[in-house]
């Protein structure tokens, strides 16, 4: 992915008539950043100021907005993976894991000690610190926060919560009700064929 990002950045520079550039590559973040570029003066192009292009890949900073209108998020904040509340919460989730994809629900685990994860994506300490600040979570606090597809917080719990309770909350949401109707209509049409 990173090589593809680098190639895309170089193609962008080449196709815009750029003659010189400075490339910044941070192996830790997986970020390729073209920090400056100078254009060739030609009849087709006017001299332009330096510009910056960020070409991002899957290792970039965590962004809640990238999930909006696609997924519901269940943010799980804990001091560490060994936290009793965290361990209990994950056990409860494991018992009902089939209900998560059905509701487009992604669990985002964030730890004060160590990295976190959102599905298959790894979150670094900076991502976790930013999310703790955004949701006003103390370093030693356990909390689950349900975020709807609209990007708004729907429920918050400071103790392990049964997935059935979360599923009931989601299933009562107007958007989820529409998803259920759409799925039933689709299945009904498939049965008639």
C-alpha cells in the first residue's frame, strides 16, 4: 500500500509539470508527504507557490469521520488489555459476535497503556490520546461509547454492558429500522423469483 501511495504521489507531481520536489517519508506512520514542489514555467502553466500533498494509506491516524454513514462504532476505552472490566466486556462481546456485522458495528479498542485497534487497523498511542481527549476519558477510566452511523454519540457506559442491550438500542434507531425494512424487502423479492 505504501509503495502504491508513493507511486501515486510521484505521478501527481509528474502530471502537474513539477520539476523538483522534496519527499518526506515517516516509516512509523506509513505516511508519504510531498512537502514542497516547484513547477516548470511553461505557456500552459503559471508559476505557482509551493504546495503540500498528503498521500495516506491504512496506517494513518484514526479518524471517526471515515466510518460515518458506513458503520456504527462501539468505542471501548480501558487502562490496559488486562483491565478486569475490559476483559469482561470482550468476553460478553465474544458470546454475541454474530450480531456485530449484522448491525455494521465495529468495535474500537483503546488502551492508555499500549496501542489500540479498530477492527484490523492498529491505533497508536497518539490516536488513543486524541480519542481520550475528544471524549473526555481519564487515563484509568473504563468506558464504552456507542457512535451511530450519523457520527453522534448514542450511549455511554462506565461498566461492561451486555451486547443485547447495545443491540436493542441500535435496533430502535430509525436508520436501523430502515435497514431492516430494506433487507426484508430484498429477501422478499428474492423469494418471489
